[in-house]
């Protein structure tokens, strides 16, 4: 691959801990890739290796076909936007944006023209003479982005750049970053722990856990077809509903709810279901449904029609969010079922509700290894 960034078999160990293990990723030219995962999974370390702030123990990093893992940071033609802005407090906005160009030896007139161009792009023109202490958090982040943009690098690296902003500013800056990337078309790697940023910003996302890649794909692919239980549980708010079950030899599923055992045997009809369930006969599984896939039904009993499982349970909690409401039902002492319903729900806690779980929206996972079953 010569168009963008290529990581091949990257390994990084700190002391006795393997921080990154056999990471291989390709980033197309002009693409934004989102790195997500829990704290300590290695995503910021991977960004540091790409930038040259740390060195990998093994593996190769190439940018547009050129191997860069042995080059000094300043020789890699990469710009990085940090979480803490890292602005020079004694410099004006214009000086902060133009400083990297001054270090590269740009003539003053050319440097000033480039600063004005970047300031116009980021709507910073009225602020060029201010110091960082006179700016809001969102304005400081724009300046940090402007400093990175001024250099016209081959690759942008974003290390949780919006995590210090409040919710409204985060939403505004998220939109600005996406629009900016669409206009510039420069390759970018963006690290975040925020699910909304991960789902909305990039063309693809890579999910890490304990230094290993779990899945790489478009946000839609990763959300709708998670590779394993970890990915399924990590993405989504509220979290995916998981019900333990066992595949039976007759092609049906026996739900197992522990102390609150539900005597439900479900045999989804049509498609690949019967063959898939017979292949899994005797094995413990986890069945997953996203909260938005569930439907409230005006039924008086728990039944199954073959295409959808219907469970009955008391309402535990209602969480209005404005456009919709999150309902939590209590299936047992340790088992809850979450569903997302449009509008404001008037049901009171304690009311017994009936919920439909459609077969076509069911994700099946191995209970032991956690892999999704095709």
C-alpha cells in the first residue's frame, strides 16, 4: 500500500507488560480512522508510535510507501493535536499557529499568509492577537488544530482532542472536525473513548482491548455485526442486551435465566436459523439484542411466534432523554433488559410489560470464547 498509512505487526512492551501485540492496520489516503477501546488498551501508545514519540519493539510503519518508524518525529511530516492543547501561553494566536512554520524556515510573508488562511478556515481571524489565557476551551482547541493545519502535513493524529470540553462544545467541535476533514481530505487517525465521536467521525474504526485489535470496519459494521462479546458490549448506550441460552438438538433455543429461570424454548423460523442452531446443539450461547431493536407489545402472556421471542417482565426504571425514553425491565435479580422507545413513556415502575425480541435482530455469541456465530 502506498496511498496512506500502513502499520505492520507492531509490538510494544513496557517492562513485563505487552502494551501492543501484533497490530496491523492500513489507512487509505484521505481516510479518517478512529481508534477506540477502554483506558489502558494501547490506543494512545499506538498514536505515539506513529508520531515517533515512542519506538516500537518490532514491526514497520509506512506513510505513503516510505518507512518512517526509524525517523525522528520532525522528519515524519505528521501533525498531532493533543488533549491539553499544548499552546504557548506567551504567544498570540497568530504566533502559536505560525510557530511550526517558523521552525521550518518559512519566509515571514509566506508564513503570515498561511496563518491568515488557516485562521479564516477555523474562524479565528478576530482572535489572532489574543493570548491563550483570553480564549475559551473551544477557541483554544481551534488554535491547536490551526497549528497542526498550518504545516499541511501528510497525516493528522488526534489524541482525544475534545475530552476537556463540555458537552455542547464537544458536539460543536466534533462537527467542525468532520467538516474540516471533508474539505481537506488529509489522512487522520483519531483516538477517543467517546462512543458518539467514534460512531460519527470516521470512515472506519478499530477497536482495541488489552493491546490487541478486536475488530476493524465501518462504524455500521462494527455496531451491527460485532466480532465478539467485548465489541458488542463496548459499543452502544445503553449497552446491548445479552441473554444466556443453550442450543437444543431440535433446532430450538432454551433460555437460561438462573434463579429466575424462564421456561422459554424458542425456535426461530426461516433463513439460516434452524441449520445454525442444530450446528450449535448442546453449546452455551449468549443472545444479543440492541435496545432499539426491542418492541413493546400489548400482550397478556409471554409467547413466541417463531419469528420473535416475547418476554414479560416488570418495569424497573424509566429514563426520558427527550426524543426517546430508555426503559429497564427486571428479568431477575441480576438480569435487566433495556429498550429504547420513541417519545415520553408514561408507564410506571412495577408495571408488567411485554417485549418482543425479533429473530432478525438477534446476535449469537459463543458463551466461552465470546466470538460471534455466523
